[in-house]
C-alpha cells in the first residue's frame, strides 16, 4: 500500500518537474543557437575530486594553449540540475555531472548526449550519530543532504529505501538540496542527519567522526559516477575544439592512472591548498576509485529511474551516447 501511495506521489512530482523542464527546453529552443564555430566555450562542473579529469585540464591550461582563438570559461555550480538549466539556456556547452540529472534531461528532450565518463566512485551516506546503522535507524525528522532530489546520489538512497523500508520514496521528504561543501559543514556541525557524497568529502567527514550506512557499490556495482555531456550539434559545429577536448580528456585520464603524484600536486594547486598533495593522492588512488573514460551503468540507472517514475522510460543507447571512441566499448 505504501508503494502505491508513493507511486501516485511520484507521478505527480515527476509530472510537475518534467513539465517545468520541458517548458524550459521549449523556451530555449533556438535561443543562442549558432551555426558556426563558437568563440567562447563554457565548461561546467561541480565541487569535488570526482571532477579531477576536468580540473587537471583547467589547472594546466591545455585547452587554452591548444585553442588560442577560443575563450575557454570554467564555471563551477552546485548541482547537476543547475548545470542542466545552464545547458538549456545555452550558457554552458560542456557539462559534467552524474547520470541521473542527465537522464532526466534526455527524457525531457534537452538533446544532449554522453561524451565520455570520468570515473567510478563509491558514493556513501555519511552520518555522525553512532546509533544509526541502517536507514531504519534514521529519525522521522531526518535531513539528508545531496545536490538535488534528482542528483545521482538520490538513486542509491531510493534503491536502498526500497530494499530496507519497502518504499523507494520513503525518504524523499528527508532530502535537502545542498552543495557538497555545504553538506560537509552541515553534517560536521550537526545541522543535518546525513550527507550522501563522494571524495574528498567522505574522508573529511570520516575524520570528523562520521561513518557510512549506505554505499552505492553495494546497490549498483562499480558504475560511472561523473560523466561529461554536450549537444552533438555543438561538437559537430566545433571540430577543432572537439578534437582538442578529446585529446585533453585522454591526457588527464592517463595522468590520473599513470602518474598520481603529479596529478595530486596539480589538483592540490587547483584547490588553492585546501587539499594537500598527499591527501589528494590518497583519495585518487583509493581502491574504490577508478579513472575511466568508458561509461558504465547507465542502463541500470535508467531502468531504475523509470521504475520509480523519475523518467518516463529508459532511453535507447543512440539517445544516450555520442558515437565516439569513448562509447565504443559500451555494451
């Protein structure tokens, strides 16, 4: 009975969100469109080491060097939803986020596709109260921080809620939209019950006395955490940028895998000293972290999202991936 009630609530919520997003898409159609090469390209990402592939490119200035006639702008936003809105508005051309807000956008007709993955990371729900061991131990007024209700962090929470509580939407009212740096501070200061997050915030919260009660690898396996998305017409209209961007992706991925010491130094510098090189190296070489440009797990995510009516249906592969070298090994 609780699942049926939840499904009705989900249908109303999903319908309202989809209608709002679709209206935004329709309003933006044609706005800011360009038939020629872009003079400015904005690359959007979020806080955290899950964006290291892009952060290395940013810190080294490789795109700026390869494309001196193109203005490269780097823009950090707090959530995939905010990045999706920026893509719809034409303010961001390359966006990095988890699969969930991307698939919501595909379902609403945003017209973007996956360019490449960046990594696999084990998302964890961190709590400070030692009495909380499972979702069943959460208080009725629990507050769980994540970037947005449709962020990728919502998927392991909902799947675990379905398994442990009998209703995948049982904790929807507990979700508090919050960027990860703010979520870290809120958890440490006791303002929220839990924070569903990834490196470096998991380690920082563990150092402050928090412990995990949920891990995404236990629910979905080793799947892509963050990937990079763009509209195919932008890539086609900007072949010089696309070639340089693909080359830079491969260089960053190689650096993370083959020379973590250098990668850690660069990422520490990009953080302006907030993270030491030793701290970064420990986290980017963690056994739970894999640096790979091949997307994994999108089918599982889409099927689950359709099952809880976050999207209408799981999309076909040709609507999800750009046909390039990074998608060649996708099953």
